[in-house]
C-alpha cells in the first residue's frame, strides 16, 4: 500500500490493521498511529494481537522491509489472506514526516 493512501485511510478512520513487525522495544519508541506490534515470532506462537477475521485487510511494515516480508509470510501460514506491505516501509514514512506515535 502506498504511504499517502494509508495516511488518508488512517485520518478517515477507515484504516486497515497496520501490523508492525519490529521488536516490542522498537515499537514502544515509535510507530504508525494505530499499529499493532506483531513480530514474526509472536505470530508463530499465536501471541500477537491479530483480528479474528482472517479476511481483514492488513498492511505489514517494518523499518526496511525484511521483517515485514517475513511477517507477511507468517500471517499467510496463519490463514490471513488480505495482507500487503507498506510501500517504502517505515523508513520512507519517517523521512516524509508522516504521523508517528510513541508509547508512554
């Protein structure tokens, strides 16, 4: 999914589930608004906060793309079929100054 489209959907309260594939520590330091932290290992152990609806639209992201790709494969193994990767990944999201939230 292109960054401007995701931003528009977040702002209109019509966003897909944004799956942040980074570690919990990285997630706490900052993430795309509304994202859920679900790294590869949490998905494999069924410990990630994912929707029950396996057809729910999801956008998977990490800083540079490798972990997002791996996480999207883990989601597919769990039966999630409506997933896409964030175009340009979080690296470009931050570079463009798009919204970013931090855990307290």
